[in-house]
């Protein structure tokens, strides 16, 4: 087996609702290579978000092993997982979840407050992240002064400012129109191809999934199909 | 940027809510400072009295009963060597009013010979004592009274008594007392009053109270018992108290003001805590998902708890400062003076009041924020993110 960035071995995840034991993931085995762009698709309740949360260390499997890079997440307690996430994972959410009273630059700076870093160094990283997403001229704008697409770009900048290995995106274009969605997906592709980020994206949208090099189809917690797409990115096509 | 900055900015999310909550803190905390300053002033006055080692001897039934002058000599005879008892000063209530005023001033006629000894804290110089002895109409006046009536040393003024036979007497100021505890008082010579009463054919002479200056605390304790024992089973049975007990009873006769102030302050503080708690809970409920995102991007639960608590304390303290600072500065620059303030004369800002108010604000902030902070600490990121989706 080649050095894998993400590995799940016989992962089961069950949730308890009253007396009912509801399986979210049922014996999942999965390997995601470093530097790949993977989309996860499936109907509601198929286990997509659960899979994302396990990879991101937000939740623990009921049984099985989750490994990201050199780290076996099962070995970490909650504090360890929190610290691991701050260094190795960037999250992008459907609703952006920016702090409305902070500027774009300040929102991007938030994850850096967890590290001992000079303010000049923080400033430099924030500027770089905003340049990557193309919003260097919007640094002092508050979220209510930005469009939906710009807000998501700020959220992406926040996700990459700590230079994580893995970016996890949960329906990143779910709240955007088609044109803006394309821009965001182009940006994610850029992060993958130019910066070597491993990207795992949950989506309902086949057009969004077409940007990924690999699409995993889940249903009832089981991996139904695993499609590899050689011509994954519209960037490659153009 | 720091986390403290983030907390401060969070207060701007809902400017109206923050402003209303801040005002809810500001007004009561400003009043709290004034109230505690008043209580501190009363305590300071009490401490000052304690140092003077004076006993108050008055009729057991009522202070208004006149005690015969001869009782002074009997009290003095308890300690002819003057080892426990320095001097005795008889005082009689005059209750003077300025012309065209209904306000009764605390005016007392005091024994000419022993007043400067028993009331050494008035701080009369040798010249002033000389003037007190030579001038029958001599009056020693508190600074509030002097200010209100625009009196200076040498001023002449008249007062009419509020009790029978409603004498009108003229006085001359020989000293203005600078002490806060004496600010609303006036003393004059009792022989002057007694002469005027005789001229008015008013038969009753004597004193409402004898002040006994003691040499020390043990002497006070023994003399207190001996004086009451001396006059027990007589028509003029006495109650002898130390000065603070006497003043406390006197003040409490009009109601337990310090106790009432403290009780009202506590009630107000409790109400503020409820308001603050409601505000912080509302703010937390609105931001559950945002806090979940903070946890997702790597903020530890302990830090999230600290952020929620910190925001609550910041709101409480900044709101309180809006009230505490103006009141404190106001009282520091221009202390409230007035005869209505009774034994303390002037209301000055008390550092205890300021520190107390701000400490109270911190405690209220912590109390209001602890429950939402614990909920934030326990927040399951996954569940909150699912709810957001």
C-alpha cells in the first residue's frame, strides 16, 4: 500500500436514538491518496457528513480505525483531536459561518489565534490566504458587505490560512448560484492542483462532483460505487 | 487581533441589546456606589466616634426628658481621682430654625466649662476656647450649616427654637468645624440658654444628655454600669451607651437606613444578574452554530467556555463603568453636602464602593455567563453542525 493521506479500516458508526441503534456507516474501508480531490455523494442519511466528520476528527467511530497521514485518530482524546484539527484540517461549510462583527481579514485570522505567532506573521499569512482566493482588496470588508460567493471565499481563506494538509468541504456550493458555484469549485481545484491540498467534498450536485478526480457514492452507510474521473477538472478540459 | 478584541466586537452584534443591558447595569451600579459610599461614610463616622471614648447618659424612658443639672456632679463623683473619667458635659436640645425655615437644625447647648474637653475632636484652638469662654453667645458651627447660612467666624445670626418656649436667640460664630461628622451640628453655651429660659419664666432647667469623656475602653465599660446603677430606682433612671450605640439608636428611630440601603442594593444587584443572564443566554442561543464552527476549526472547549464567560464579564463590567465612573468622578470633584445627610455631613466617593461595584459586576458577569458557558463547553460540534445543515 502506498503512503495514504487518509485511511479508514472497517469503520462502523452507529447513533443511538432512544432505544434504536441507527447505523450511519457500516463497515467502510477506504483509502484516499494524498493530494487527491474526492467528492462524496449519496442520498440524505447515506453517511456522507458522518464520513466527513470522522475524517476531520469531529467524531469518533463506533469501531474501526481512522488514519490521516501519520496520525491514528482513534488514539487521540478530545483535546488531542482539537489540537490535531487546528494544525492539519481546514473546514468549509455550506453556510460559511463567518463572524459578522469581524472583517474578512479578521475572520481569516481566527484560526491563527490558536498559535503563538507574531502579529506581523499572522498578517502576512492572512494576506497570502486572501490573495489565493482573490479577495485581497476586500480585507477590511465585513461579511454583510460581501456577496455570498465572496463570503465563501473568505471561509476558504480561513480554512487554508494554517496551511492544512486536508480540506474538508461540506456542501460548499449549496447556498450559491450556478455561476458563483463554478468560481468556488475552480478555486478548490486550484488548491488541489497548485497547492497539493487533499480535498474531500460532500455534495449533492453532480456538476460539483465533476470537479473531483474521484467520486464516492454512499448509500445506507455503505460504499456503493467508487468512480475515478481521469478528466476531473473543467480546468484540465480548458 | 486578540481574543479580547473578538469578545469586545461580539458586543456589537446587537447594538440595541448591548446598550439596553449596559444601561441596566449602569444606573444601578452608579446608585450602588453612592449607597456604599453613604454606608462607608456612616461607618467612618462611627469609627471616629469610637476613638473619642464618650458615653451618652440620658433618661431611660425618653431622650426628651430633662435630667437635673445635679446629676453631673454625681457622675463626676464616681471617679474623683479622674483616673477613669476625664470630664462630663451636659447638653440640652435647642432645635433651632433659621428665620422663615421649617428645617430643624441639630443645635445643642453645651456646658461652657467642659465642652472643649469632652469634645476635643472639634479641634478648638486656645484662642477659640478663650472666645468660647468670653462670649456668652458663642456658637461652634458645622461647615454645612455655615455654608448654607453663609456664616463666617464673627458672623451674627439668630435661630428660633422648635420646642417650648420657642425662644429666639442671637449667636456669634467663634469656630466653624471642618469635620464631616460635625458638618450639620451646632453647639452653643448652655448657661446662655438657661439664662434666657429663666427670663422667659420657663421653670425647667437641666440637660437632655450628659456626655462622659472616659480615659479608655475598660473605663467606659465600668462607668457605663456604675452610672446606671447610681440612678437606678430613682425618678431619673438612666440609660448609658457608648456614642455609636447612641447614634445608631437615634438614626434607627427614623428607620434602619444603612440596612435598608444594603437590602435595596442587593435586590437591585440580583435583578441585574437576571437581566444579564437572559441577555447572555439569548446571545449564546443565537451563536450555537458559530461556536460549533470555532470548535471545528480547533478552538478547545475550555477556550470556548472562557470566551462565553469573558463576553459576559466584559458586558457586565463595561456597563457598570458607564454608571460607576460618572458617579465616582462627580462625587470626587463635588461631594454632595447637605444637612439632610445627618451624621456624615458630606457624601464622598468611597473607594470601597467603587471596588465593590466593579467586583460585583465581575461576579454578576460570571454568574450570568456560567450556564451558557458550560453549555458551550459541552456543545457537541457534530450535532450543532448537523442542526445548521
